[in-house]
C-alpha cells in the first residue's frame, strides 16, 4: 500500500457528509482525498504562490464536485477581503416597470463581472438587523440620497464604498430632463396653456415634487401659460374631477407625472366626451408597456433603463475594484415616444 504523501492526515473516505444534511466543508474534502486541510484549502481557494502538483489539484477539485462542496461566503469574504456583493438599498417607492428593469439590468451587468446584487428595503420601524451588517457588502448603493443618519450607520458598520456619497460620486438626477422634454413636445404640437398632474401616492411625494418643479420651470422658460392641476389617485373620482378642472382652466396640453396618471386622465377625458388629442393632449413619462397597447396609445418619455442599469453597475464596480468610473450617463438616456395622445 502506498503512502498518500507527507501532507496526508487520514486515509481516503467514501462517506458523504451531505447525507447528514449539513454543509460540506473543506475538511470533508480533505478527509475524502486523504490530504491536509491546508493543501485542500490552497486548491479550493486558488491561493497564489502555492506549488500544488496538477494531479493533486485535479484530485481535490474532483472530490469537491463529487461531494457537492461550495465555498462558505463569509469564509471566502474573510480570505479575500471581498464579499463580491453589491447591496442596493431601495427607497420607499413603488417598484414600477422602470425601476424593475433598471434593477434587472444592473443585476445582469454585475453578474457578468462576478458580483451579486442584493436588494434591501429597510423599514422605518424595522427591528431586524440591517442587511449591510450581515452581508458586509463591498458597495452599498441607493437610487435616492442617503440621510446623514443612514450614512453614519453605514460607516459605523465598516461600509465606506457608498453611492451616492459626496466622498465618492453622486448619481445624477436622471429624470430631471424628462419634464422639459414633455413641455417641449406639447409646445411643438401648438399647445400654449399647459398643466401638470401628479400622483397622490404618498411614497412618490418627493419625485412628484421634483417633476412638478421641473415642469413649471420649463413651461415658464418657454413663455407658456402654466396651471398646476394638483394630484390624482388611481381608481377613484379624482381623475374625472381633474379633467373637468382642466377644461375650466382652458388647458389643452397635460404633462402627466407618469404613464399611469396619463392613462387615468385620457380615460376620464374620453368618458367625459372629450376628443384626445384634439380637445386635450396628454404626455406621460416612463413608457411602460401598457402605454403602447391602450387606446389611444400614450405618448411618453422613454428612459433608457438598460443603459442606466449598466451605468449604475459600472459605478458599483469602479468602487469595488478601485477602477475608473464610467465615462458618463448614456447619451440618449431620455427620449419622447410620440403616439396618439398628442
């Protein structure tokens, strides 16, 4: 019988630790092949500077596959100094089409680079341990600015790669040009008296306020008469009331906060006997799939969610790997998709 070599600790075993239901460890692989845990660890971790014979390396990897070994994330992070996790902290916004596609594209882009994107929506009154303390992510990102309190919590937890953060990089307000495009489109169609209609969803208050302000500024800069028609809710009588008020104010063109608001207004207008766009033109924002299939089809501002998702992933990778930041936001980030409602 030949000796397994100077680094052997025990004879090979055919026992499968998975039969017990517990996780297969590097120690299990070491017992399987009859090598020391150190040698097996060098192979499984692909430790640089170690001269492990090729036959030994192949034997360890074959045993690891056979046993179903998978490296423990915490141990791997401790060994490498990286968890290869990017944590995206979601603001308290509805997960609409644009955000969902944005996250999906960022997930794909990070996966291609060997990173996992994890989303987290911390509750204001939450009692659980913050996810960034449990995962120790390489980067923590958000689509909205962090509060000073939240930034302090992240830094106290040892997280220093944070986006947006003035110490690193701030994500541009990528929706800011959208209302200006909406106003310009309606002006090009000959409308001189415009209105903005927002969503009454409390979770969207800050976003609605930002788009209302941008719409007001764009209309005034273009010398157009402007009416603030307030906000509507979906599924109640606020949309018909808004349409009635728009008619009384002599408004012919409406900038809607998003496509949901636009669809509600168009539906209410047609039920009131108004012709769209002859009596009332409406332009939405986000270009959700429904905008192109309802009748009449909704003119909208399309956001390049693919380009933006990859741009955000590029920011995360640049911080995680100390590499150069992406050059710029995609050049055609926003564009008007003209349809029947204008």
